[in-house]
């Protein structure tokens, strides 16, 4: 699978742009803030129905504009697929081959994508929500029931939390609370089992890539933490009800799950250097790529945003060797240094397109 071309209208710092891509390697060079990352984010948006960086859609619209449009042709399973996204105010429309989706979730997973970005440091430094997002982003691209379960779980959770606040104000609605609990239990148990299986299957793939990139001098470990590991979810909800009513939110469940990222037996947040943390994150994302490829039987698009910063020459070479392999498909790379980018490309041969990005304009170099 690969993306053939991309048309942009009013997306981030681009008022308009049209690009045709190489099926293997596409490189974007320009200063920081020129708009290199936004090209990658437009591709991610068309695959996942949202920006990789902005949780609010309005932030993706060009300043002063009322709408944005993204359109691309993908080559998937020997067929050309046209994907269109239009966003005006809070209304978002996605079309596949001119047919609009009833639910955006129906689009997720058809065009698998993996983004590697400096923003991924949030996985290490921020709270558990970021690591749950990572787990969800992988599983949702190959398991449609899981995606629907997580959407529904979050809806029921919000309803239950609102009810807890209402009951604190004196409204006795224990029958409705029982209904929400029953729904949470069914959805939560299903999500827990999928997450547990995913981590079990994902760990060996992650170890393989970390070993390849780091040279094998360090040991890494992923540990799935969940309250459901130790106690039945139904019992936990029952036992925590009095506390939940007092604090007015649901204190137990899979929305509290976390993924512990260890290096040499200790949290990488505590002991990892910038280089070690970046190696850890790139290895996680390479493993995500491999995992999605195995389960979907489709090569995901790989977006590498400024990944070579803070890497020594050896680790850059190891990453390049990995992505240049035939087991990888279409790749997009951003960099700030033209001379270094050309040197990196010389290692990979002539199978690429090179673009120069300047203040919201993109020009292909011939």
C-alpha cells in the first residue's frame, strides 16, 4: 500500500499544495517551522481521521480560513482508492471513493499508518493516558470490535461519572447506576483481554527492534498494569461504589491502565538519556509497524518526523538499514539539514523523491 498523491487546502500553514509521491521513499528538507511535519500530519489525518498532534480539529485549519480539505489517492491491494476529508467549523466529512462514511470508525485500519515524532517523548514523560493512547492506536488499526468497545466504554464512563455527580446532589438513581456498571463490566473485560493479548504478542517484536537499533547493550521490558489483573472488575466496581459516590467519578476500570517502560530494570523516565529514550521510542514504533504488517497483511505507511536528531551515526545507520529493507513499504522522512539528508539518501540508492519546504510551500527537487 502507498499514497500516490496529496492535495491540501487550508491545512495548518498550507493555503494550498499538491504533491505526487514516490512509492518507496519521500524526503522533506527545510527549516524548523517551515511545514515539513504538517505534510506528514496531513497523511496521518487521512489515514486516522484526526491529527497526530492536535486533539481539537479546529487547530488544523489554516489561520483565518473557515474550512480545510485533504484529498489523496491511495494504492491499496492493487486498486486506487480516493480518500477525501472536509472540515468546516465542527463538521467533518470523510469519503472513500466519493461515498461518505456513516461512522468515522469504519475508516480506521483500512490505511494503516505509523508516525514517529519528537512528540512521542510524551509516552515516556507524561501520564498513563498517553500510553493507553499508544495501545489503542495499535489495536484499533486491526481490531474493529476493540475500537468500537473503547468508544462505547468512554461514552458509558462519561455517563456514569455524570450520574455520580447528580447523585451527590441528592438524586437517588441506583437502578441506573446498576445499568451503567453492567455495561462497563462487559466492555471493560473485553478491552482488558485484548490489551493483555496485544502486549503479550507485541513484546517479542519490540525486543527484536530494540536489539537491532541499540546493538544489544541494554535490556528493555514492557509491563501491562491493570486493576483487572488482580481482581474481578464487577467486584471492584461494587466495592468502590461508596468511594465513587464520594469523589464523584469512577475510580476503577481499564481507563486506569498503564504500560510500564523499563530500561535495565528501571523506568526509562528515571534513568534514560535523551539518546536512550529516543532509541526506546523508535523501537516501539518500528515494532508497531511490524505488528500491524503481520496482522493486517498490508504494509503500513511509515512517517519519520525528524527522527535522526540526537542520534549518533551508528544508530542512524542501523535505522536506515531497517527501513530500507524490502519488508518496509512507503516511507516519509523530514530533516532540517540538506547535506546530511543527501548523505543519508546516498546510502539508500536512487529510489526516492526529495522535496524542499519553505514557509508553507513545497517544491520537488529534480
